[in-house]
């Protein structure tokens, strides 16, 4: 039934009107969004500051619309800072509402298109299916094989590890091994080997800080006598001196097999040359010997004597000089020229400063790091002047250093102690004038 103002809502024309009204809902939304946007623009035009205003340098004042000048200042503020004037607030509102209304119109256009052309939805579904298939094909083609995966080479890993070691000033690597007179390190395997006065040889993993005893064949207790020193040849062998037995022993690290290489009465300190074929061994009664490791039971060659009673460690500089220490004699660091024929008389390096020198390591920069377990100190000694300074001491706990060795690959020094601990110190920090103070916990 008609009220004279339009067709009857129950008739066919009324049905068409309902359908048309449904479609116009999106058009209406779009129109209303447009009206709102235009209204927002009109508000902006009608607000103070909509004109032009600028700073006149000659007159030193604002020319034109002062509100516009203030609004310009506000618009240049950091957007994360609160706006302090109405001008700023209106700019923020406009910046938010404008894009919002435009987005509303876009959505309305899309909804209207779907309502007028239902077939477009199937097109969109087909397009979505194609997109999904394409995504899957892309994923398959983009798979990374194992050989394509990024990796860090061993050299880079060692470099990063060395950097980490150098940043660390002092690190307790291992403990509980018993009094440890010497230590040797294999940077390629990231392992240190520590001998104890109880006749044991330990392998210490420098990355995990775990240790294991290297078992020796031929002795049910794995006892190496009374070790004074240990050195590595880089071919899987450790060389250990036995002071009580007067022996130089070779230990195959993979099997623990032990054999006697040479006889050196009261053998104590030991270091190998760069080729790993010659050993330089100190004797407790003040002598220095050279041992040919390629000839079993070869007669050791005596290089020097009068090194003092209780001669302990030895260190090589790689340029024809050896340095020896003494655990019971004050100022006992001596230098021996191995190139002289016959080798010259030992030169005193430090007569009065270093009280007693046990283990010795050279840093390659003209300094030696010397262990003095009598005063619980690691010293740094200038090899030219003989001057020394304190390098490491314990703030609390026991720290009686015995063995010292340098890991030149990673730039660190390892120290074994009477308390049975193994410490690592950054060479960079040791070379600085600051004293390293540690807490040992023993």
C-alpha cells in the first residue's frame, strides 16, 4: 500500500528498493566519510593560524598571521613530544583524521564492488589460490641446503676466541689437581697439559674447563715420578722430566704410552725448540742440557753450568737465547747465549728484584713473566734492564705460582700453582701497568 510518497514497500518495486538500498549502504558510507573529511578540512581553514605568518629579520617581529607563525613552529616539533598549543593539537588531529577518512572511503569502494559483482569474490579466491601455490613454489626454491648455510671458518673461530681471551683479565680454568710445577698449552686443540708433583699428567679443556688424567702404560698408577716440567712437540707427544728418576719421558697423549728418551740427573725444567726436535732441560744442580728427541737414549749435550742450586724452569726466545730460573736463590733469572761456541757464561738478568724464579714465560716483546711461589707473586721482568714489577697477586686466598707458559696464538699466559689451580691471564692486561688482583677460593 502506498502513502502517496513512493511505491509500496511490499511490491516488486519495493523489493528493488530494498536491493538498491543495500547497495547504497556502501556508497552512503563513502559519501559520509568524504563529508567528514571535507568538514575536517573546513575546520582547519577556519581555525586561527590557517593563514601565512613569518619572522621578519629586519623588523625583528612576526609579519602576517601570528597564529600561523606559531602553528608553523609547533608543526616543526618532534612528533613524540606533547603539543602545547591548540594549533599543534589541530595539526595532530588533521594528520590522523585525514588518512583515516581516506582509508574508510577505499574500503567502502571495495565493499560496494563486491556487492554489485558477486563473481569478483570467486576471482579473488582464485587469485588467493594462485598466490598460495606461488608461495609454496617460492618456499621450495628458497630452501637452503647444508652447504649453502653460513658458517664460520676455523681461523675466524680462533680469532674470536683469542679476542675473548684477551678481553678477560683473569680466569680460573681448572683446580683440584694437586701441586702443579708446570703447564704446557696446545692452542690448536684448545688444551693445556699440567704435571703435578704427585706424578700425574692432566689434560685440561680450555673451553669447557674440564680435566682428565692422561693414563700412562707400564705404571699401574700412571705415575711419572717427580715431574718438574712438561712440553709439547705439536705431534701428539708430551715430554715430561722426572727429577727423582733423572729421566726425560715421552708420553703419547692419545694412548698414554710412556717411554724414556734420555737420562738427565735431577732433570727439572724443559722446553722444546720451534721444530719440536730438540729439548732444552735444566738440572736441579745448576746445569742446562740439549737433548736430541729424534735419537732415543741419546747422550745429552751440556750447554751451561753454574746456574745455581735448585735451578728450575727454562724458557727459549727463539733467537738463540735461553733463560733459566731458580727457586731458592734471590735474583736468580739468568740468560744463556746458545749460539756461542762454547756457550758463554750465564748473564744475570735480575740480581736483586725477583726474589726467586720458578716458571718463566717470554712474551716476545722483551719481557719475562716469572713465578715466585715464596711470596705468592707473578712478576713482569724487563729482560734488558732487569727491572721488574708486580703483575699478579691474590687479593684473597692462596696463589703460589709455579709453572708459566705463553699461548701466543690467543695472546694469553697460563699459570699453574702450588694450590693445584690453572689460571689464564690476558697478555694485553699483563702488559699494562696495572696490577691484577684475584680471589682464588683456596
